[in-house]
C-alpha cells in the first residue's frame, strides 16, 4: 500500500507561502473607507478558507471586524484553506496608559472526525497588527533530522526575516537577547525548538518586559510568534547614571544574604537539611544607587521578620511520644481552640505514613465537626492531630453566612498580633525560642471593614539563626471576635545540630553570589493606584480586590517607568545553592557539589572525536580530571552504560528511588552498590532489558570489546531479537568467524554506527572513550532516521 506523506504545518519564509503584508498602520487608517473594505474582502476571498457560521456583530466598537481579522490572520500566517475558523473571541488588555482590544482566532483541521492540527492567531482589533500565533500538527510521520538541520544561529536569520515581513515597524526598536532561551546542553535529538527573544530598546537601553519572541524548529519552520509590546508606556531619559562599576559596588553593599536550611529532594541516602546562604536578586536606582523595593506577587502576607524570637528560652519540653486515641485527639482540639457552638464530631480518620524524607513513621488523626440547626448545616470545623503526641497540627473553622458576625472590626491589628503570639506560646511552647513573628504591614489593613475579615500572621522557624524553609506556622484571627479561625503548624521531624556550625562570612557569601548573578541595566514599570481620589498602597489594593470590596474599574492606575540596575542569574544548566559551611556550590536537587563554570576538556582539540567527546562531557557521561577527558583511554562498562542510558533518556538525570527507600535500596548487581555513581544507570539499563543480571556481577570498571558494544547498541535500537537470526544478514567481514554477535555487527556496520578496519570488524578489540563517543553519537543519528511512522490506512 502506498503511504501518503503528510506535509508539516509550518510558516515558511518564502514568497510562495508568505503573502505580502499590508502595514498595520495603513490598514487601520483605511478600514473606514471603501478601499479598506475592498482590501479586506480581497484578502478573505484569497484565503479560500471556510467561515465560522453566521457573522455576529461584535459587542465592542473596534476598527477590525471578525471577518477582517480572519482575512488578516490567513494572510499573515498563510493558513491553508483546509483549516476552518472554529472559534473567535474579542478581549481587552490593560496597558500602562490605555487599553488594547484583540481578536483571538482558533483554526482547526479535521479529517474523518480526527483532529489533525490547529493554529491560534491573535490580531490587534484596532490596528490589524499580528500579536501572536502558534501552531500544532498531529503528524507522526515527521522525522526531524539529527544533527540539527538548522542550528540557533541560522534560526536567528529566519526569525529576523519573519519580523521584517510581519513587524517591520518594530525591527529598529529591538535587540537580540543572547541569553534568553539558550539550551545550555547540546541536543540529543532533532526535536528542538529554538526560542529567540528580541527585547525592546528605549534610549539604547533594553526594556526586557517588552519583546518579540519566536520559536523556530530544527527544520527552519516558525512555530510560534508573540509580540509583547506596550505602545502607551513612556520612558524618561536619564542623562546621568551610575557606571557599571559604581552600580556593582552599590549592589554589593545592598546585598544581604540570608541563612536557611534547605532540603535537596534527591539526596543519596536519607535526606537531611543543609545550611545555605540565599541571596535574592535585588535592584537599585540607576541614577542614585538607592535600593529599590522588590516586586512580588504575594502581598497578603507582606511584612517584616522580627529580630527576636517569641521567647528567649523554650516554655516547656517537647511532648513525649505516646499513642493517641480518637477521644484524646478530639479533646486536644477542644482544649486548644474554640469550636462553633453546637458543633458535633461528624467524622474521623486515622492514618499512618512512613515519611519519605525522614524515614520515620508518622501518625495523624483527621477530625471533622459540623454545626446544624433544624436540619440545615450552618458551619464546620476540621483539625489534624499528631497521633503520637496529641499536638494539634492544623485547625480550621467556618460559620456559613456569619450570623450576627457582620460589622466593623472588633479588634485592632496590635491586639490581633498579641493573640497570634499567645496562640503560638500555647500550642508550640517547646519551640517559642526558635519562632519569629512576621510583622504584617499595617497598610494591608487600612480601611478594612465589613464581613469575613481576618488578620493573617506567619511565623518563621529559625535554628541557629537559619530559617527552616520547609516549616510553616500560620495563625488567622477573626477581626471581629478575636477567635482563631485558622491555624497551621507544618513542622518537619529532622534532626538539627545542637551547636551552631562554623560558617563562611557573610561577605564571602555575597562575593560568591555575585559570580552567580550578572548586572543588567533596564527599565521597569511601577503602577500607582488611587481610589476615590486618594492614593492607596498596592498591598491594600490587592487585599481589597481579593475581598471583593472594590473592582478594578473603580481604581485609577498610573504607570511610571524607572531605570534600574538589577541582578539577573547567569546561564547555568542546573539549580544551585551556596553551602554556608564550605562556601562551595551544590546542586539544589541532589545536594551534590558542583561549580558554575563547568569543566572543559583540554585534550580534545583536533581529536577525531572532538565534537562527540564534548557532547559526552556536557552530559557528564564522561568525567574530566585536571582538564583531561582522556579520549584514548579505554572506556569502562560503567561509562558505556551511562552513555547509553543518558542518550535514550534525552540527557535527563535519573532518580528511581523515593527517599525512604534510599538507605535500604537493594542493588541488582553485587558490585554496583547504591552509592555507586553508576547505580541508577545500571538499574535503568537492566529495567530496559539492555543488560541482564547473569551471574550477579556487572564489573563496572571492566573494559568493553567492539563485539559487546555492537550488541548493546542494537539492543538500544530494539533490533536485538532480529539480529540473533544472523543467517539473514550478509556479513562479509574478513574476520566474521571471530565475531560472536554476527547479526549485531552487521547491523551497526550497515547503519554506519561502527566501521571496519581493512575489511575487519575486530570484535575483540577494546573500545576507547573517543570511539565510544563517536558510536553513540551515530546511534543518535540512526535512531532518528529509523523512527517508524504509523501506516496511514
């Protein structure tokens, strides 16, 4: 049966596929006259696409109708006629000094009821400008080539050509951002999208919140385009600003590293807290060097951490472990908190759990109460009680409709603060010397009244001055009654040192973090809010908006641009933290020691396997010692398996075991223990049937013959069972009699993964690191070429 080739949906930069584009401004000026109408009609006719039912008049007065927007979309993106407009929406975006209306259009392609592709396009509803498009195609027969046909540098040229046709008016106002979207590790397959960003430039300074962004695939097709731009924003020109050297000095002086205990998720063995110096990215005024307030999305809990703990010494000893019954758990809640009047226990659940992080057994009672009157439910309460100590971990209560509870605030913020502190003293007396109140910003509660108001308090758990990042203590106080309506004490059960460990100096931590960050000069927009003619802080605006006391339309906003120097993370391929004890960098996921500048091999220059060796070094499949990767050294079995598993896994690191299983993990081989660097790779290879247990030994440091490598590669390709029928393969090697795996050798030579030497396969010859790197690079190429597409019936 002849297979029909499916064409990939893509935006090609050629006159055949990209129609000439009318400038947005010219179109906007002409939409109200006959010439503009005719142009849109001609574009619609030229598109030859089906229409989405009967036209409906837009509820908003915009210059571009839905029909004109569809015509422009088909013109800009060259949407094939078989794609039908399925949906359209008209939306409004708030800009810094105005609004923008836009049409969002969904085009789909279907055949025999199956969804084959979709294209989304967004058009400026007043100017006709293309704001966004993205495409998706269900095309299993597509086989991206490897190595990439189009690398990042060539993709930039493709992107600029597209911008020149679609957004020519913006081209002189943008600058390529070389740091954004860069893939730090070389690709291991052809499934690559080059994400490219061009930042807006104002007064020769990048404004990084406005940009043009595109995705270009490895075949050179544009898959996504986005214009994020605010034409209404105004930017002051700063004649005098700090030099970069002066800015760095100011940033260094303003930096305040914070001690914290963090918990890497994928540590080997039982997880344990690690002391870290954390430094948030900060910014300063570009003219004065004054520190700027850091923007955050969390304003409800805004505040300042107290300098002193709740008490200098603990008020009691920690409760001793003992089994807790349901009655004892319920009594503990009643003694600790005020339940709603008439509340009756309506449900309970007891559960035990082996904590994966600590390796300890946990037990909890989950209790629920309900309040009913005349068969109608009026309220509820719930609590979590530690089943080993009777300590209440969580409490929540709510009364529906809040009968007789409405009205103005009954207590002040100061009174509520005292109540929250007293609650912590009562419920966590053994920890009060380690708990620090986060003092709420009073601006949050200015002018707040009405129903359902609460004061929110957080407490930070610190040990030896370091915040325990994963512990959470919070208290909510009813602003009218002063009762606790919500309480949470999420406390970990890790062991911490009794004596504060020796740490590097804060100044050393700052210097280390300034190697992690780079300094960027840019504009940022600051919004000011006013309500009833009076300015209101953003904290209060957020709270009132969330509570429904005001609507966005009632608040006037003004936006000002300010020029700042700010710290921006440099490009690295992993998340890291600074060990406060050693002063070295560690991986935030695994806790393993690492470095910002990755080691590069100095002995690959001019080697026949230079590119392939660099690929293996980048993915840490081969180690570098003293700048040497040692390409002519024999590869070990452990290294070869690591290469193969990383290649099959797209270069991603592996984690098999939960934390609770790590210390007792049982190895499949007697010579590859859990703490071995090859453990996860060997176990993965076994799971994927690339190797077998055999006599129970793996010999990770043993050498590898060409015969063995051929079998391993063919297993990875999925052809090993077929290769065992070696009589169907024509192997004309001079040394065929010496080859144990004849079918496998024939396959790898036929696919040009491995080569012959003077007509000989040399099955017993041991493989070097360079030769193994080349073989696995060619394996990646062959894997892409052999990808099988489903048969189209």
